[in-house]
C-alpha cells in the first residue's frame, strides 16, 4: 500500500542513498497498486509532475500515459524539453497537445487578472478531460501532490483538488496515484536527481500555474507575450552564466501594457518597457530583492533592448514584499 500520511519521525530524504531507497519502495508500491492497468498523468513539466512521471515510467513503463498541454504560456524551450526528456530519452508514452491557439483565443481581450486565471484553469481542465475521454481502459490518475499541499489544504489555505478538479464523469473513473505525496519539495528534488532528471528540470525556480500569462499584465497579445518569453529566456541564460541559477529564489521579466518613446538608429520608437524582478524568500509571505551587480544590469539592458522586438527600455523592480507581491497580477 502507498503511504498516505507522512509517517511520524520519517527521516528527511537528504542523501542520494535515502532517495534511492525511497524510489525502490515506491516502485514496488506502484506496481502493487497499479498491476497491469493504465495510469494517466497531466505532465506540466514542473518538478513534481516530472518526478511522478519518472517514477511511474520506472514502475509501469508504457502503462503510463502522460499528457503535456502546451497552453502557450510556458517558458521558452519548456515543451521541447518535456518531449526530449520524457518521450525521446525515457521512452514515455507522451501525448503532446498543442492548445496554444485555443487558450490565446479565449484570453484575447480579457484584462481582469482573476478572470484570466479562471479561463486558464478551466480551459486546462477541459483540454485534459478531452484527452482523458479519448483514452480507453485507464483506471488510475497520477498527481504530483506534495506534503505542503496536504498541510495547506488541511489548514484551509489552499484548496487541494481531488482528481485535479476534473469533471465528475471522469474523476469517478479514476483511483488516485500520488507517489510524492509524503515528500517536501527539497525531497522531491533529491528523488528527481536520483532518477536522473536534468538539473535544470529538478532545480528550477517556482513557476505559477497561469505561467507567463500573469507576466503579461492586462489583456494578453501574442506579440507582447513573445516579448515576455524572449526576455525571460535572456534573463535565465544570464543568471545561469553568472552563477545565480539555483541561488536566487525566483527571477523573471514582466512586459506591461504601456508604451513609451525611445530612439533607435536615429528614429523614434514607441515600444514597451521590460521589467526585471529577482527575489529571495523562505516562505513567499515576505520577500527581499536580489541586488544585481552593475555589470550584470548593464549587460541585461543591452541584450534585452537589442534582442527583444518591441522593447525600448528596461526597468528593475527593487520592491520587497510587502508591499508588492511577487507577481504583477
Ligand atoms: P505572490 O505574487 O502571491 O506570489 O506574491 C507568491 C508565489 O506564488 C506564485 N504564484 C502562483 N503560483 N498559481 C501558482 O501556481 C498562481 O496563480 C500563482 N500566483 C503566484 C509566485 O510565482 C510566487 O512564487
């Protein structure tokens, strides 16, 4: 049986040996639970779902069906990496759903942050449910629930959806499989490393469910979304080169919906600014700002204004939380 509560006094999984032991134990438990049946997993490419996928591939191989939905709000290179690592390297049974147009069409003209979040969440469930209905003979649904989700849900802070908020006709068909349910985040990362997942997948910074959608404030347009994606890729590349990856808690760019005058090659421009935010925290209730070196600031400004279409100004957000939240909406 899979343990559903964290056993009292359970040792923190903080060595590769303990991670190996956990993996062996879970593989045996998953095989016993699943038998020769099929399992479905919504694979976002995040740490938790990636570790769940890797564990299930080891335990039941082709009986796992992964569904990766590209909602168009992922970071540069993310869908490609999920396909490369899971389908090409681990030989997973991975269904890739290109739902970019579907999401962006639904979001067109919607500027209210809560409505945007709602549309993204609902649409995700719809797309996943459609894929689930196409699959025959699936009895299990895997989820990357982790121990803090359970604690927050018990404390009434965050709703932990059973079966990911799926409609009842589908949710009822499935039994849940949650092989990292008793782990804290650092333990999930340790297990992911022991499973051989790439470090930029296991150690990645937190990324909100609504993705780049909340970093493109107001009504999302494809060109401004591209400016967010490209500037974010440059920021991540420069942080990695400068030894800041894995050290700074979270860093990203935001492209707000206003334009200002600039000049390029002797001609007037009227383009967006790009805002850079890099923060540190332990609990995300309070955050402090990472102070960047002048050299890095200059370099980021140069790269972003020359490489990202539509940007003519780079701003740095040095505001702690409170009063500012981490994300802009
Ligand atoms: P805020 O903006 O509330 O962010 O200070 C705190 C942390 O939560 C992340 N965040 C989200 N994560 N869905 C998520 O899964 C969301 O809607 C969401 N909004 C914020 C944010 O990236 C930061 O790490």
